C-alpha cells in the first residue's frame, strides 16, 4: 500500500475570525491532497501556505508518514531456534 500522511495541528493553522472553520479545513485539504513531497517539506509547505502574517494565534504542526511495514524476514533455521531455546533455558 501507498504511504499515508498524518498531520496533527493546532487551530491557528486553519481558523480565521472572518470565515467558517470549514473553509480553513478545505484550504488545508487542498494544500496536502496533491502533494507527494517528503513529510518534512510537506509540513513546511503547509505552514508557509496557510499561516497568516500578523496572526497572534499559535501554530504547531506535527507530520508523520506511515509506510507499510517491511515484510518479515525468513525464520531462522531449525538449529538456530534450538540453540536459542537452550540458551534461554540455561539462564
């Protein structure tokens, strides 16, 4: 599966006194929906495009890119399992 971006943010990123919260959330959705930037550049781009100059509200953004886990490696050979088991038993 494709990696998934997760952004956590404070309200200062999307709220404006003169408009509905839905407008700010839509602006955020548009800013991230077409981006395939690395996560650090995506966060920077979002802040630069949505932060309002002169705003006294705080802005914090945390970005996480969730990728599918690596496939499991081959199990160890049988003799390695037996040796590991005997070491655990001896402890």
